[in-house]
């Protein structure tokens, strides 16, 4: 959440930055008008309360004064009305504020959509085949790696059931990701059922309510990303400054409606309602957030390098970043059959945006004041998509899949055929 005082006092700057994030200007104007009304209502309420306090003292001395009693009764009703008006305007103002995204860091390129993203680097050698490589969906069917029909029978479309060697390969990918980060990040195993407040704290609600699965007749949801659980471990807490930074990781199942996926690739294991990934999260002082982001994206890249998968790093523009992010890098892996890069990681600094919503602070060692921490999150990596990338990039002419060297220690086979 943005700081309402900064938004109010430096409106022109915030208006420019929020318009760069594709925020509707009418909503900005509505916030300013509602905010003014809220503060006016508060001022009138405070004056009425002061008057009521003075009047109460007079009534105490003149208990039989009917005029004073009538005035006191009338003032109580006025205070009730003012209090209701203040709460109404406060709620509207808060709802508008919760729907404003974070403002972008100064180093982020301005743009409306993904066409303005910047490619910063490419790593790895793309495979060269003397045959036409098959898409991972066809390889899954040909090698009996994923029982798409059985998953559809059990759950519906965009769910998968990994079989035998595919399930083992997924576990190996997961183990590699954890092992490469375990010396730096503390590992957690977390619940996947979460409450509404947790989703609000990290910015998934109210903006993206159509993309999360809500459990019917409850106040609970299925987690769309482990970022939610990891960030909320410290909701309403105050760190000691010397305890920062904190590095956490978790691997698990995530659930999304993928409401905006029309026209996008939904076959195979790329875009699923239920998917697996390893998540990284950091808590640090705000002035260190961008440097911590650079380190985080390198932590994600090391997995792709270990697997010898070709990839590129993108710096996302203002119009393509996630709601809570101030700066985001995407890592995209090369998919040999479709001849394109596909996202497998998104690493973001959120500044104090999430911490302000979740009330996560630290006590300054010098002045003893409490300040908001910065939070960072990154996928390292999307396990189902890495599985797909391995199939496409490590396939052979005779229909086999070669296991990347980095995964062999976790498996009792080195080819899938």
C-alpha cells in the first residue's frame, strides 16, 4: 500500500508515477476528493467532540438545565452522524488506496505493456537439432509421462497427472532448486489454505479476486503463490535491525484461476490451475532492496545455468510489472520446439509496499523508531515449466530425453525412453 500522506502531499509526482502504471486518472481524482472529505469529516468530528466535552462539564454542574440537556442530546446525534460520515469516507478512501499499485523504481523503463520490456542478457547455448523437435505436450504423450486424460477425469482441464519417471524428474528438479539455495535461504513447509487478510497484505486482494480460488462457504482461499505465506510469517511484527536481512524459501503447490489466459498457450504443463514452484522471499531495509534484488535474480539464474538451459533476463516496464512490485526481472527459458522464450521466474522488489499493508517493521538501532521493511520475492523456479523446457531442449532424434547432468545424482536413470 502506498503511504497516503506522501500521496496527498506530493500528488503531482505520485499521479505521474501511477499513470505510468496504467492507473485510471478518474480513480486518482476520486481518491483526492474522498481524502479531502474524510479529513473534513474528521476535523468536524474532533471539534464536535471537544464541544461535547465542554458541554458535559456544564451539564454536570447544571443537571436540571433543560436547555443544556437538549443541546447535549442534539450534539450527541450530530457526533454520531459525523462519525458515520467519517467512517464511510475513510472506507472509500482506503478501498481506493488498496487498488493502487506500487510506484516504479526510477531505473524501471516506462511503457504500456510487455513490448517495452528490456532484454538485458542471454545465457546458454540453444540446442541445434537435425530434426524437427517435438513440443513437450507431444513428448509427454509419446513417452507416457503425463496422463492428461486421467487428470481431466479427476479434476478438469488444465490439471496434470505426472507418471513414474516424470514424477521422479519433477522431484529431482525440486531437490536441485532447494539444494542450490539451502545455504542462503531458510527453508519452510507451509499451509496452502490461507485467509483473506494474508492475501490483502501481499496485494493479491482486492485487485485480483477473480484469479484466486476461494473455498465455498468459508473465508479461506487456496494460495496462488508461496510469497503470500512467506511474507505473512512476519505480519504485525517488528524486527530488530540487526536481524535483517532475512532470507526464506519454500517449495509447494499453488493454485490460480488464470482468468486472463484466453489466447495464451494452455496445452501441456505451461499454464495450469495447479502448479509447483520454489519461492524465495527476503526482508531487508528499504535502502538495500535493489541490491538484494540483483542478488536474488542471480540465485534464480544459477539453477538455469546448472541445468544448462538457455535463458534470457528481462527488465519489465512500468505497465507489465506485478501490482506490488517496484522493480521486476523476469527469467525466460528457451523452448526449442516452439522456438521462443517462456517465463520461468519473476523476481521483484516491492519496497515497503507489502510491509505497509502487513505491518512488518524494524526498530532502528540508532533512534529506536519503527520503520517499514522492504520485501522481495522471486520464483526459483517454476517446476512444471522447467520440466517442459528439459523435455524440449534435451530430446534426441530417436525420441529419448537425456537427463541434465545436474539432476543425475537424484535419479536412478539418465534417459527417458
